[in-house]
């Protein structure tokens, strides 16, 4: 990425708490609907660990989807209002499809979902916004990735799953620069199998599954300070390939100690995509 005014700080890293799972041996469960009789919404606890979070802008040209599991790209958008669901689907979904195709070489990309996040809006119930997630997680697991393909694509799914399938989230600011609750992502090469903890998401009509993460002091976290609206962060959340490339990306919002006291609340959008690859293609 060309040098720009996107980053005003020369800080190469910050230290900030990251919420990890308190591992107990029981499978964690998060209820995605309001529980009754005062039952807790989740069966697990978080533990904060102070972690170094590196400035990814200092090495962004060396960070790739297949090595670290994430990549920063410049990606202007024609969207005027990201809170307009119809405009996002009509304008942004095709933009994201083209972006992911170009970034991965996939022959087909399906954009199947999106959400917008802003803490104050979420508390007020405005624009369908949700709060930033301050917990290290990955959106899919070895089980739920293929199942999501089946849920979305029905009769096509089994044929598609015979070839490489990759879930990529496209995260970007709605307004920039991001000053509050930026997104941190973990280098896939610093993660070990034992760090991944399957976690149930209980809906009224189905059960999903994500990965929570156990603490590992070897984890290398990155963020991209003061991201702007014309930047997008690609996050790999599932890759069916078993050839040694990155398959997942732990990510979380965090409290940046360099944020100004009057920082504007973070407003962001993430689009969820599935990239499908040609049969027998070496990717």
C-alpha cells in the first residue's frame, strides 16, 4: 500500500488486553437468543491477557491470506449509505465479489451476509447495528464451514465441496479513520491446533459452531491503525485446503491505548463471502 495520511502515528506496537477463553474442558455454549429464568447467555468466561499488537502497516506488503490469513487492500466503494440494506446488497455485494475474486483467483464468489457495527447505535437499537466483538474468535470451524455451504447452496453443495472452498470476511470502516475499538488479527503461523476450541452458537432453530481461542503467549497479533473508508481487511475464516496454507484467522476488537479520549465510536461493516475454486486447480 502506498504511504498515505491514513496513519499519523509512528508507533510500531501497542500493548492491550485480549479476551481469551477460560478453558474448562467443557464445550462452551453461547445462546443467541434471550434465555429464560435468568439463565446466563453463555456457559464460559473470558480471561484478559496483555498482548503486544503490532502495527501491520509497517509490514503490510508481506502479509498474505495464505500465509498469515489476512491482508489489507485499498478498495474504494461506490456505496453512499452502508446502513441502507438495499444499497449494500445492490452495490456493495458485487464490489466485494469482484474484490475477493481478484484477491484469491476463485472462479465464483458468493456474498451471503453482512452486518454493521457501532457500539452506541447498538445500545440505541439504531440501523440494525451490533456492538464490536471483544473476544478472540473465528467465525467457522472444520465442521461448520462445510455445513454453511450445505445450508446456503442445497443441491449444489456436495459438488462444490469436492473442490477448494474458502470463507473470507471483508471488513472495512463505514467512517474513517477508525479511532476506537480497532480490529486485531492473529498471524495464523503463530497458532497451534490446541489453541482452537469449538464453541456452540445456540439459535432457537439450529446450532452453529465457531472457534474460541485458548491463550498462547506465542500468538502474534496485528492491527492497522486509523483505517479509512477506502481500505478493506480480508480475513480468512475457513479454508478447505490441507496443504499447509493458513486456514483460519483469530480476530477481535480491542481497546487501543493510543486512541484519543474523544475518539469517535467505531463504525464498520463486514461482508461474509464464500470463494469457490475450479476442480483440480493448484491454488
